[in-house]
C-alpha cells in the first residue's frame, strides 16, 4: 500500500487511492471551461463563439474570439489529453485579457481553443474515476493530434519513439494528415483567425519552444523567435528555457511546423511545469497524472500568464511594423 505523499495512482494501473480533481489542481471539465470562457469573455468587444464540428464521440469543438484590433493571436490547449494544466493556463490568459490587460483588445483580436481534444480529456477523467493509469495523450481514435499535420508527415521518421509513426504508441500520427475531426477543426479555426502568432499550451518541461520540429537546424525566423521567447521568459518569476522544439527530439506532423511552414504563423509551444521525475514531493514520481498536472494549478499558471499575454503585445508591435 502507498503511504503519504501526493494523491495518485500507480503508474502500472494498480488500484490506488485516486484523486479528486475538484480539490487536486483543481482541474475543471471541458464543459466548465466552456462556461468560464462564455462568462469571462461574453460582452467584450468583438466577442464571438465558434463551433468547429464534432469529435468521434459527438462532442462539439469550440473556440472563442474577442477584440477588434488587426493583430491576431491564437491560443490552443488540451491537445494532449492528460495535460489538463494547459487548459487551465488558457483560461488564465483569457481572465487576464478580460481583466487587467483588457486594453490590448483594442489593438488585437485574440482567439482561444481551450480544449482541442475533449474526448481524450474525458477519457483521462474516466480512468481517474476508475483509479486506473490515466496516461492518455491521444483522441478517441488513438491519434496524437500533435503528429497529425502535413509537414513532415510522410518523411522517414528519425526521431525515435516520440516521432509519431508507431501505431501502438501514444504518439501515433494517424492514417493521413488532418485525418481527425479535431485536426480539421483546428485547420478551420486557423483559416478563420489567420493569426500572426500562436501559442500551443502543453506540459511538462519548463520550456518556451518554437519551430522547427521535424529537422535539426533553424528557421529563417530563429532570431525573432528567440527575441520574443526571451521577452516572455523575462516575465516569468521562474523563467523557462527558450529553445527550438527540435532540441528535445524530432517530431513529424507537428502542429507548430504546420502553422509555421504552411500557414505563415509564428507559433510558440509552452511546456508548463517541471513535473515528471522532477516533481515534488518524490512520492508523486509514480503518479503519472502529477507528471503533467501540478497539485496547485493556480500557482503553476501564475508563473506563465504575463509571458503568454506578451505574445499579444508582440503581435501588436509586429502589425504596426508591417503597416508602416
Ligand atoms: Zn503535450
């Protein structure tokens, strides 16, 4: 029997004490998050709710936009099912823009897709409820949505087990690029929003990343990515490392590469938290959920919200430059 430490599960699926997500985190359900976005953003200038289709399990996919300026920024979260902290981070960004930083909405239009993969999210909750190992990244068809995009999809995958071509692994790229309803929804959203910058919220690793993902080397915008990434890190009480995504391992069919190479967007990927094997207390080392989601969600997101909102300022500055 486990003693003391973080509430959790055995990584191997052995029955355990489980965790109450209304207390641990706490972490809200997608439906609660949707209500939060409607409540917080509704009534602000330019507010709109966007319905982007349905998942395999018939759950509606939503995005919201707010603001009336020319500079367009997109925040996405909840791509990898178990990374609930990204969803909470997305909500914290919306709170900040609806509250203290509301002035930015005069010059920007900000888009949010807080739960890209609601089927996966509810699957994680179901496993937690049954006190089973909740290690789920994929959608209902077991496709890793962050490997399901066209850039590099058909390349020979040289990145080892994280690359995306292994059918039985948690990062399988799917039968074809943009084969999944969630991927189609994101494509629809990107074509509607036409953002200049984007931020995709993930966990864990304490990193502010940018393309490329599918090859070693640098993009033509490497210096701009490093500059804006550095500005973001400077706004974090506990600064994250700023680096290209390829520094960890190569991935193929990644959303960031697709946004950058095919859609002309400058995307960042935030890896929230130093959890994993570096989580504290050590008793959480065998709690897979604690690897990606900290016990205090508000404290974890507070470190990053100003940095994330800075992307809107960067987009406003960039729009002013391209207009002049
Ligand atoms: Zn992730």
